[in-house]
């Protein structure tokens, strides 16, 4: 499902609420929120050591609950309300608005706007319906369980993935080959029998390569593969996937 673009749409919807009160330009507020959220998120002691490669994005952190009993999740769970308020307060201030009550309102409104956009690509369900007839399916994802499972269920995709390997549950994240090894074990297949399908060149494609797994790069934007990374197949739409798999 779309992630960053859907998050931008949700931020813009919340910004429309701010416009109704202070006549602020929604697109300007959206840009401020994205920039400030990224800076604040990467400054937190849990996130900073990962140099921008933490398994939760700054925009996801605006809505995640950070369920979990490891120290990092507990620290982020405690900080989340402050982070969300500060992001919206600083974004408003950057646009000439000082309104703490509105900051709280926007911070509370964003999660519901984001969840309303947990929608799959139009060809996702038909493709999964076809694939499940022939293949064992598993989801391999970075992030906290509450966020990733909520996305899956609200998008109507949960039934397709009885096997879910989530970084915060298993203690290792893509592209580490260990998370792929865990997935193979849960599926009961070898690396030679598996194919990883994903849109992230670093996490999905290079990670699969390191684990000895063939890969299909989902590339709807038509970008070129950078030097040093090789996918076994490239698709521009999910509808292409069943045909490609038979030839990978």
C-alpha cells in the first residue's frame, strides 16, 4: 500500500483544519510538519544512533502507539505525546501561529486521518487472490507490531499473510539476512524456493540478495537500478507479479 504519499495526504487533511481556524496555507504547513518531524525524530537518543535508518519513519511516529516491552519501544511510547505536540506546535509557529490548543487538536487528529488512508494499491487484492492459490505468502516488515498489523488489517490484507515477521517482534530488521532466515523457517521453505517482493532497494532487494533469496523489485515510478544492486525481475505494477514469478 502507499505509505509516504498517504501520510502526506493525511498531513494535508489535518492542515485544512488549521486553515479553517487561522487561514494558514495547508501546503506550507505540510512542508513544515515533514521537515520538523524528521529533525525531531532523528534527534531522539533512541533514533539518532541509527543515522536515519531506524525501523520507524518520522511520519509513522506521528501515529504509532509503539506497543512493545523492549526498552526502545517503551522510551518512544513515553515520548510520543510530546513529540507529536511539538511537531505541530513548531510547524504552526514556523507559519506564524502560536496556539497550543490547536497543536493538541492537530496532533490528535492526525492518527485518524492517517488510518483512514490505510488503503492498498487497486491491483493488490486481485494479485494476492491469484498468488495465494499457488504460493505460501509471508509479510516481512520493519516497524512496531501495532502500526504494521493495524495497516494490514484496515487495508483488508490481513487474511493473505498468516505468517508475519515484524522487526520489533523478532529483534532484527531488514536488510539483515537473519530476518529473512526467520521468515524461511516459519514458511518451511529454503532460500532457493523463495522470492522476496518489495519496493525498497536497500531493505528488500539487497537484503534478499544477502540471504540468498531471489527478488522482484516493485518499481511503480520507473526508476533505474543503481550500480551494485541487482533484482531478478522488476515490475511497475502488482498485476505483473504472477507472470514474473513464473520466470524468476
